[in-house]
């Protein structure tokens, strides 16, 4: 397949082999993006935005930059109103510590809810968390997942209460 021209929201995706109209970004759209040289081994990108109106607005205007070397994950924070409609979406590159708390919680007495998630992988934060089922910490490898969970567990324990016997 030749080079593609990608645009969004009811605009045209064009290549030398096809012509298709779309309404939104899909995972398939991301796969079609041409890879570039990474600035360091294992370099990756995340969608990044600060308090966008919704997921579409976040992904549409997200800068195409590599994450800093000290980060390994993509973090998403999604605020919804009482009916589940998006109020704001924020996405960024994150460290392990910044991914310590994922899940959903009530935000205010007016029914707003906030959900956060973290994922590992290049542009893995395409979607926003909407409930406990997808407000999770998703790692790409089982070994890394267990190491992450163990690290998070250790970091959450008060060190002065540990009684270790040797």
C-alpha cells in the first residue's frame, strides 16, 4: 500500500488504493500511521491533551511527540457527568508512580465521576475509561504486569510497619 493521507471526522482518508469516509479515529487508523525513528531504544508515544472536551477532541489535536525516557506508560483521566457524558479528558505520558491509582470514583455531589487508566505500548491510550471494567492498569506482558503489581503493592505499604525475619 502506498502512502496515505489521514484526516478525521467525516473527512476523507485517501491512499493510492482506496478512498474511505470515517466518523472518528479507530485502532486501525493508528496502525496505518508510518513508524518513525525512535529517539531512544523502546521509545513510544501517547495521546496527550489537557482537559479536552471529549476523547475525539483530545485525540484529534494530540501532539505527535515521543514520551520522555523516564516514563513507560500512557495515563488517561476521564471526567463524566451524571449521565456518563464526557466533561473533560486529559492524557499524558506517565511513570509507574503516576499509575498507582486507577479505577473510578465519584468526583462531586452532583453525580460527576472520574475514571483513570494506564497502559503500556505505543499510542495505547486511544480510548477513555468509562467504568471499573476499563479503568485499569494494562501492561503488555504478563511478567511485567506481575512485577508492576508487586512494585505498587510494596510502594503502598508503610515501611515502619514491616516486620521482616531473616
